[in-house]
C-alpha cells in the first residue's frame, strides 16, 4: 500500500520531494528521545503548494496511508519531527515557505507553514518594517507549527496561539477550509477580525490532528516608542511566593503588558556551563555547589524579569511600579535597561530568533537532551511555591536537576520545567521517564493539567481530562471522525491513544 501510495503521489504531484531510507530516518526522528521506540518513518513527502497537499491527502485516503504533518519539525522537547505511530509518512511542509502578506498598519502577517521565525524576522528587518515578532527560546522552528502547538515567547504577544487570526486548512478528506472571515469570499478582513458569525473554528486545529494548516494569520506587535526590562536576582528559594504575588499585583494594575517570568538559577546556569563543572553526576547538587555556581555566574536562586512597552511615560511608570514591586521581595537586587525608538535596536527588548537556547543541551554532557513538562497553575504565590517545591524535591530524590520557569499570564501561571538528561545514560532515561509519568498523575490530582505534552506522554496527560466519564474524549472522537473520516491525519496526535 505504501509503495502504491508513493508511486501515485509521484505520478500526480510532479514537484513533490520524496525521502525514504537513511535520509528520512536521520531527518524525521526525535533528537531528544529517551528511548528508540520503533523504526523511523518509512517515507517523507515535501510538497510545495496547497494543491499538492490536497492530492497527497486524497491519495492517502485511497491507499489507507497515514500522514504526520509538520511545519519545520523543530518541536524539540516535545517529540521533534517524529510521528507518534509507526508506519506514518511525514508530510513536511517546510518547502511551503512564502510570507504571503505583512500588513504594517494593522500589524499582522499571513504565512505558509514552512516560514521560520528567522525568515519572518529577516523580512521585517530587510524591509525596515516597524513590527516586532515574538519568538520562543529556541528560534529555528516555524511561526505556524509553534503557534499551532500553543508555543510561547517572551513579549506581550508571547501567547502565540492567542495571536492566530484565520487559518487555511486541508481536512482529512481533502476538503479545503478557510476559518473566520476567510470563509467570506473576497473579504479583506481575514486577518483583522476574529469573531465573525458562528463558532470560531481556529481553535479546532490547535494540538488536534484534525487538519493540515496550509496558511496561518498571526497578529504582530507594532514597534513601541520605548521599552524597558526590570530584572531581579532573588536570593532565597523561599522568596518565590512573594515574587509571584508582587508580580501578579503589578500585572493586575495594568501597567505591564508582558508575561513576567520567574526562573530557577539552573535555567541560566545550563546555558553558560555544564553540570560536571559543579558536581558529580548521579547526585543532586550540594548546597555548597549551588552557592559556588550562583556566585560564579551572578545568579539569584530565582531570577525574574518584567518588560514594559509603550510611550516613554508609560514605560517610566511601568519601570517605577516594577521596581516598587521587587522592593517588597526580600533579598532582591534589581537592574533596569531601557531603549527608545531611534537608539540601536540591539538594546530594544524584542525577541531575536536564535539557536542559543540549545546550549543547555550540554548541561548533561555531549549526549544531553531535554523534555518539557508544561503545566498550568493558579496565579497564586503560595500554590505555585507548593507545586515548585514538590516538583523540585521529587526531581532531587531522583538525582535530577530542577530547571523551571513560571510565566505569569492573565489568569494562570504557565510553569515549564525542563528535564535535562544524558541520552547515553540508559538508567537516567528510565528514571526521567518514570518521573515524568508520576508528575502527570500528581498534577491531575492537584487539579492541574498539562498545557502541551511530548508525543510519548500525550495520551497519559490527556487521560486526566475525563469529566463526565470521558465526555471530552467522546466529543473529540466524534470531531475526528467528522473531519478526518479515514483517520489518515496525525495518528496519535490527539492523545486519545
Ligand atoms: C532549548 C529550547 C528552548 C525552547 N523554548 C521554547 C519556547 O520558549 N517556547 C516554545 O513554544 N517552544 C520552545 N521550544 C520547543 C520547540 O523547539 C518550539 O516550540 C518550536 O517552535 C517547535 O517547532 P516547529 O515550530 O518547527 O513546529 P513543528 O515541529 O513543525 O510542529 C509541531 C507539531 O505541530 C503540529 N503541526 C505543525 N505544523 C502543522 C500544520 N501545518 N498542520 C497541522 N499540524 C501541524 C504537528 O503535530 C507537529 O508535530 C524550545 C526547544 C528547545 C530545544
């Protein structure tokens, strides 16, 4: 069947690139995998246009072959480019990489899935456009794939899914859908107006496996007149609750638009040093090692940052309020940096798409990798601290280090814990795996859910959402059957397992 599928795709889609064998195995795996779970995907298809995607989907239906769409496949920490199930053909959309529109007055873009953060950033730079892009900590991925996974960046536009305005989607039966105002022929409102008549369908295609997104509209941040960052080193591990509550009050006062972030010292340490410099493997870092590390790298136990944007008066007020908020947190050292329009852009507080974040790979040595645990918590210092201490102690008991960041959103905290490990240490990989499953169960017991899950843990994380004896599951199964009747798209993606 696979051969028949590949032959008929090759015959009908002249321009498609087909990869198989070693080239496919090398490219479409999860470079951060804990275990070699199964054989690599049998083939990958790299189309150039939506028409080609539709033909491929129709042929997949005819031949009973499953497809795993990816935009650039840089989903590191969450499963990489590898399909969830054996035998699935990768549909790599990286060659569909046109930036179809950048609109300055209304601050949006319309991109194909293969457009990377670097492509879009370069376009804004090259044309001198006064729009800022929110980028994730690792910037080599795609604008579309990241937003579809509900990725995050550090800017007022850092909730990337929340900036989506209008999708074009090929459904599992090959039908082409445009969501929102895109459904109204000839409308110029597709990327401008998110709440047209009827239900908003964009959300159906996030983390779902119900369709292949071939165009994505995204709101961008208009360049502000000024920006500033207020950064604080917080000495004591026990000060987390105070810091979170102070930053929550600051956010609720309406003077900062950004998601303030508080991160443990190891998140920074892993970018600038290796674990071996501070302590032997197979044992939690001693208090002495922790002190030595923090002194050498100039880090608080927690390191927090608030960014402020807008007219200079607004930024001045935000900085003053942020300084005041941090002044109430014991053992806090504050540093402010400012930028104004016309000054060198290197000083502006905007995201740059780089691979620098990948440096933390080396923390556990040359075979280092990580998986992310991303959990939504209440916006409460006491609850966040209880959870942070529980997770860090669970990890310390398993001789794992605690690299964690808390992003303060409007009504909740997004807590991302990076679990760094050595892929060459199979015992450590087993431990990481067991700890991850335990943390999923524990989060559910506390009433917290995962916000995004690595492919391997998706079904376990999804199983916790079982109100009404699995009503969510049944509805999602019905949606899947309606939109992808032969289940040819992204098997295993929905976490229903
Ligand atoms: C050091 C480090 C730091 C990181 N920091 C961050 C961070 O700050 N924020 C963050 O969000 N992530 C972060 N990541 C995780 C990850 O690298 C990024 O989220 C990255 O942008 C995802 O890769 P991608 O955009 O190429 O998506 P892809 O791998 O292309 O897509 C991800 C998944 O989305 C689905 N999908 C993608 N495209 C489509 C489509 N067109 N149609 C239907 N389904 C689709 C598929 O299931 C796919 O597997 C980090 C990773 C590392 C290693």
